[in-house]
C-alpha cells in the first residue's frame, strides 16, 4: 500500500465542524501535491521504509517553487502558483501581486480574478511550516499568453532570488546578537511594518513618535537602556520585519546582469543580496542617528567561481560631506593593501547609491592572479582592518568640479519665465558636470506647472539612474491657481552608455516616461556642444584618455565657451595639460607650463586662483587626476597670460 507522506493540515488551531474549510484544505493539498517535483514525490518500489527525511530535504532545497499552469487556448484563466517556506517570508503575497502587475506582461494590466492561499504543515513533518499561494489570472488573447510564457523564465528567477534574499536577510537578523544601535533599528522596523505605506512616514504617526522617543533616549542619562515596555517588539523580530523588504531586495536583484547571475549559485546570490540590503538598512538608520559620523559595514564571502577560489567583497558606507566620492578604484586600492597579488573578476563591480540618504553599497569579486587559494591570515587581516581603512579612502570633490550655483540660479530664472501659460509643457535642463570610473554625474532642472488638487510629482531612482539628491522650489503662481515649481536633481548615472550624449538622452527619456510631454530646453545648445566636443576629440592624437578629455572639456568655465572655443585651441590646451601631468615636476606645491597665451598649472591642492576674474574671451579648465589638480587658462593675448601669472604670484594664490 502506497503511503501519502505529503498529507497536510492547516497551520494553527484546527477548526472543527467546518466541512467547507476541510474541503478547502484538501483542495490545497492537491495543488501542493501537483507542485512537488517528481524527484521528491516518487518513492522506490522496493523501499521497506519511508525515506521522508531525504524527500523533505530535497523539497527544501527546491523551494521556493514557482510555476504556471495555462490552458491551450485564450481567453482563459492562467494559474500562477508559488510554494515556499512560511517562516521569514510574510508579505510575499503583496510582492507577487506587484510582480504580476509589472513583470509578467509589461505594458498591460492583468486582471487577478481570484486567489487562494494557505499556511500549512505536513502531518509527518509538522515543525517546518510552508506557505502556498495561487493566483488565477485572466488572459485575453493567444498573443498575451505567448508573451506571458516568454517572460515567465525571468519572472520565475526574479521571484525565487528575491524570496531567498528576504529569507536570508531576516534569518541573519534573527540569528545574530544585536548591539544597541541594531536593536533601535529593528524596533523602528517593527513599528514601521504596522503602517500602510511608506508615504505615511512623512506625517505624524506612531512611527514618528517612537522614532522621537528613541532619538531622545540617546541624550538621556542612560542611553544604553531601551524601555522595558518596548522590548517585546524586539523579541518578535522575524515576524514584524520591514514590510517593504521584498520590493527593496527585488530592486537589488535587478542590478545584477543575467550574464553575472548565470555563473553563480542561487544560494550565493541570495546571500549577497541579503547582506547588501541589511547594510543599506543599518547604515541608513545609523545616519539618521549620527549624520556626521562615517558608518561602515564590511563582509567577505568566499566561494568558487568555475572552480577558482573567489572572494565576494561587500561594503556599505555613507557620505559625510555632500561632494564626497568613493568608487571601485578606491575600494580595490584598500583591498590590495592586504591582498596585493589579486585581480578583480571582470564585470563584477556593483555600486548602488541610495538617493537622498548619502548611503552607498559596493560589491566586487577578486581572485588570486595565479588562481590559487587565498592566504587565511590575509583574509583575517582583511576583515579586521578594511573598515578602518575605508575611513581614510574617501575623496572629496571640490565645488569647482560641480556646476556653479550661480549658473543653476540663472537656469531657474530662465525656466520660470518660460512657463507663462497653462498650455506650456514641462521643461527640463540637463547638464553634465563630472564623471568617475563608474558613473556620469548630471544636474537636471525641471520646470512644472501643478494644477489645483493635483498630487505632487514623485521621482525615484531607477535601474542605472540614481537620484543622489533632489529639491523642489515654488517659484511663482499663475492665474492665482497654478503653482510654478522647479525641481533640482543631482543625478548619478552608471556607465552603461557609450558616451555622455547617450547618457544624457537616457536621463531625458526618464523624465519623458513620467511626464509624457516634456521639452528639452537646452537640447539645441547641448547638440552644438556635442559637435564641438566630437571635433575636439577627433584632433587629439592617440593614445589618450577619453574620460580625461571629456572631463577637461566639461570643466571649461564660463560654460558658454564649451561651444565657442575652437577645437584646435582646445586640442592644444589639452595636450599641454597632458604633457604637464606626464612630465611635469614640482617646485614646492606646483608646476607651471606656459605656451603663448596658454597657462597650465599642476598642483597638490585645490587651486584658489580659479577665483581670479578672467578677461572677456578667456576660459579656464580644472581636472582632478590621481589626487592632483590640473588647471589651465586660455587667453586671447599673451600679455593677458603674463598679467594673470604676475597677479597670482603677487597675491600668493599658488598654494
């Protein structure tokens, strides 16, 4: 007689005398049985015992299971089922609804006609509760059905990876002992999970009251004690952890390319994503308590990539000053102090900046150059000393490398004047100002007319585009009813694009997708600027650094000279700057090179002489490379260059 080891019962107290509920449980048992892989469900014919432990271990490794059951024709109902562990996955139902809406058939709203779910236990394995949920989705046509089937493999992978990441993140919090700061963060998470949406955080709520209480506790006589009546909420950590966790971890999972995910175990990817999520949460919380302090979280995860010993290095930290930068090269430099004979695995660097909060998470993989194992003592040193080294590795970008505030103010005034009636479309100004080894940096200004009772615009980071900061200014009222608004964005764009021009176009598409009708206000001037840049770069003899050439060009001030300066003049000045960098030597704090009406200066510190007023038709550039400042000046006449040099010497502005 064949024994059904997959008999289930509903979790929790049993309801007696409710035949309808019993029938419901039996129907869900049939769905569970259909979802269990044959490799788990089949028992050997000659087996003299029930190998249930082996079967359930195999099932546990297969979870979560995601599948669709469809009809051959349409219109029809499609069944989407998910079977997962019940512990640490609460909130998955809402996440799946969002995934169905956004990812199963992008561009079309799918109707969920009904759903059913059950938290249950196997009768012979009652200590490991599971959860099953089934959605019934209306499919209108065969074309829709084909698209759903085409999209499903990626949908399944994303759901599995996100669910595993959420599980691991919650289990990490549950398993480890917590210090005071971590307990405070968890308590805030517990209370925030009781709220309906993230938008409630901006209003006076229980969350803000509790946050005020905890912040106040830091400055009282005994800040190392959390009130006793709040302790039960900490004990319930795994049951009430951040209800937005699925969305956050899903966002992190999308940052990894398919080519990256394909060669790494799902278990490793889920660990990486869960730690990146926890780093971001912990540092965001710590910054809210002590905003002027550097907070660092660091983790080393060894694994084998195609049989080669590999280290996954995860870092979370924050920017203390507004214009700080910390990138891939800085991270690698710190690591190679303790692992000098290593190299990075190509295309494994991930940098994710959290908008508004100054939080950055980094991920990279490293291997020994000879593909050997890592020395254990070096890994120990890495874990112990890297967090301290990170504090010293930050690079502060001076204001000279940003778009000047007076230029932003001029653009605000221009855009304000452009909105003169209710039919004017929103207008956007997008200006490039700098780049690092991994990102382009832009400033964008959006002029928008808000109609009465309209919900204010909301913008969020998306894919390779990160909103580092944003500000909204009310600049006027039209017809006593319509509010003129200017949004100012500081944007970091990952270098997934072949050029600055392509990156700028991607930013314009970002705004276009949200506003439908939007006018590229400075597009014509930018087009001429791109033409001048292309002509300038075409004249530079190879080899040369493309990034250095672009940084040189976009650092030209006043900015209108980026369009007016001739490509030949720019080429000569760039070559002089490059030669000074390669061959210049210091006499004290600086090195100077002159050629006719051009002056180049190499210095160890930010040059104050950039503030010296320039005559009409002259322009200046400033590029920072390897902690050195490369500045140059181009005048119309040689006598103006001589006067400039004498002036900065007389005013002692060269150091």
